[in-house]
C-alpha cells in the first residue's frame, strides 16, 4: 500500500477492540438465530466463538497497518483452524460461508456506527476501512473454504479406505468360506471312500461265510476289523466336532501329573508290545501337580501316542513329561515311524490333512484335534520329523491354566 498511515483507522481499531466482547456477543446471537447456520445451535458459546477472537484481533491489526499482507500468515493459520473444527462439528461449507458473512456484516455495521458518531471520520476513510475489512474477511472465507473442502476430501478418502478394507475383509472371508466348503467336500469324499472300502470288506466276509463255512473264523475276524476301523473313523469325526464346538467349555481342576502318566503308560505299553514295539517312558520327579483340565490333557497324550503307534511299524514310541521352568511343563511323544517330510509338516495340523502317500485309514483329524486341545489349554505344540526316521511332538503347557482360557 502506498497510502500514508491514517490515524483515524488506528482510532477505529482501538474502538473495535474496546467493543470486542459486545460485538462478539452480537455476532453469536445472529449466528444462533440464523436458519442458514443450523449446526450452531448444538455448540457451546466457547465452541461457537472458536478462533473468532484471534481473527478479530488480526482484522484490527490490518486496520492499523492499513495493509493485509503483514497479517496474511496469522489470518490463514486461524482460518484453517476454524475450518478444521467447524468441519469436525458437522458444519456444511454453506454454513461456514454464512457464518463468515454474518461476521463481515457485524464489523461493517460497527464501522458505519463509528463513522456516524466520530467527527472528522470522512467517507473516504470509511470506504478505506470497509475495503480493508472486506479484503481481510474475504481472505478468511477463501482460506476456510479451501480447508473445509480439504477436510471433506480427507473424510471421503477415509471412508473410501474403510470401504476398501471392509471389501478386502469380505473377500478374505469369502475365500476362507470357499476353502472351508472345499475341505468339507474333501472329507466327505474321503469318508465315503473309506466307508465304501469297509463295506466292500464286509461284503467279502459275508461271501466267505456263505460259500465256505469252514472259513468262518477268518471271515469273522475280517468283519470285526472293518467294524473297528469304521468305529474309529466315526469316533474321530465326532471328537473333532466336540473339540470345535462353541460350547466346549471345561472345568479347571488340580491333579497329579504322575498319576496321569502312569495311567497312560499302562495302556500304551500293552498296545505297543502287542504290535511288537517298545514304549520308552520317562517322568521328571520334579514335576508335581497342575491346575488344568485333566480330560483334555489326557486326550493330548492319548491322541499323540495313538498317532505314533499307528504310523510306527518297528522300533519304539516314547512318552516323557518334564518340568519346564517354574510355570510350565513339557509333554513329548516320539516315534521311529515313517516320519513326515518337510513339505508336509506345515499342513499336518490342519483339519482333514494327512502326510502325502499315507495309506493308513483315517480322515486326517488326529493332529488337528491335538492342536485345538493344546490351544484351548493355553499351550503350544512343535514338531520335528525326518522321513523314514521318525517324529518328535513337543507340547508346552502352563502349570496353571487361566479361567479365561477355560472359558
């Protein structure tokens, strides 16, 4: 600006400052009563005033300097802050513009009132004051609108990102559902295949009974073996459905691990000897009682030993229970069976999965059951195996199972 500084405009700025509280109250009443600023009704007086005192002071400094440029940075900062909070308070852009316009009208009327009562305040000086105020508040409005548009764009982008995440999650769940359906179809085909084989064996046994009465013993043994295999197949499916049930809560009780160890060893030593195998068993004398669910703990040991027995044709299976620090203990089951290749180790704990090339009857649920039981007790399971050498299953369990895990 090339104009010499006008003392009348400095005087006007002083009067506006003196009347700031009154002028602010007039503006707030106008905003609250204006139908075009409906969101103002839900704000407190402090929220409604917001950055107005700062902008008011900056307008006064523009009048004193008779130039907008020195105050542009401060005005822009406060205008952006005002737009940010107004957007957060639910204001539409037209409400933001209308509120700014009411502020402009209030200040311009204050200038006219000043001109009416102050002698020597000329029309030219009044015009310059109105021009400076209009220039400053136009800058406030433009900056506020740009910031409000930015905030709305950011919200739209946030919504778009949220929708994209929801869509990605939906796709993932659809994929999971598709995989689950496929796995159910696989187990259905596998169970049907196994049951058909069992029934074919039954038919063969009955045919032997009909044609060769002297071979009754052999035929009955064949039929009994098929009946046993079918029962094991159905029991395995039933056990897994119970383990995965949403109502599968259990009680926590204290019991001696030595007693559980002796019970399991007595059963599986006889089973191992009947198959020509050796059972190597060891119990850590430092291991006492645990607070857990006895049945689930026994199921873990029994399922792992049954699995070891099933896939071991010669050599030995093993069971050890050892203390593991002050808060955990370890159950280890070993075998000298067929082993599991590295490519199969990642998937044998999944439902309906079995090691490649295995022709042992079953639907591939044994290790999936063990994994779920271990998880329900707050434990971890680890596998080490070498093809044609054997496997080691190591289960780490807490000595004190929390009620949260039990629920």
